[in-house]
């Protein structure tokens, strides 16, 4: 009986021993500040249109300060292929750590990733500057209750989500 108890304790200790592999590639790092030769009004309209085309709802829009903040929005995310060190989804907006779970001998992937986009358009004479930031990133996975009902829980820290710079580049492409 004692051997079985010891074996069960050892299995439970080692089954939760995840291995975390951070991304190897160097992704663009904030701040993302771009200059445009277009007028404030043209850039402002382009950014509003961009959010609408991407289906990103806006929670705050203040033209006088040039500020646009999205609601908490589901992100296109990816992790890296560990052999090639390239993202599995090259157009992803967020990259995550790879998390290997030795108990079932497989990688863990979250259910979804969300965050908020904060964009500021600032006039500078006839031109303008735009600052794009991703914040409030949350990674969600499912946990199961005693009744086997899945409950969505935040597991952000293990996955260490970070921007890839792809979304910011899309905005730059519309304002340049």
C-alpha cells in the first residue's frame, strides 16, 4: 500500500512539471511609433476604417486627443515551431511560449488570447505621428470543476504573450 501511495505522489508531482520554451525569434518590441506624411484627418479616418474592417470594436474614441482604444478583443496568436524557430501562423498578432506537458507527452495550447489595442494619432503640423500599443493581454484555457464542467480561466503568466509587431505593421501600411 505504501509503495502505491508513493508512486501516486511521484506521478502527481512529475505530471505537473511543465517545460516552458520561450520564442527564439526576435520579434519587434514596443513602442511602435510611426510618422505619416498624411493629414491627421486622413490617418484618423484610415485607422477607424481599419478597426471596422478587422471587426475590432472600439470602447473609447476621442478625436480631440487622438485616442482610440479597443474593447478586449480576441487576438490571432501563435507559438513557434521548435525545429524552425518560426511562428506556426506567420501573420499572428501575438506569440506565446511553447508549453510542454510530459504527463500526456504533448504541448499545451490555450483556448484563446485577448487584449486591447491602444492607438494614438497625434497631429504634427501638416503630418502626424501614430503610436500603437497592445496591452491587457490575457491567455485563457479551460479548467474542469468537480462536475466536469469546463470553466474558462486566465493562465497568462505561463504563456508570456507578447506582440509580434504584425498588427502594428498593418496599421503602418495604411498610414504611410
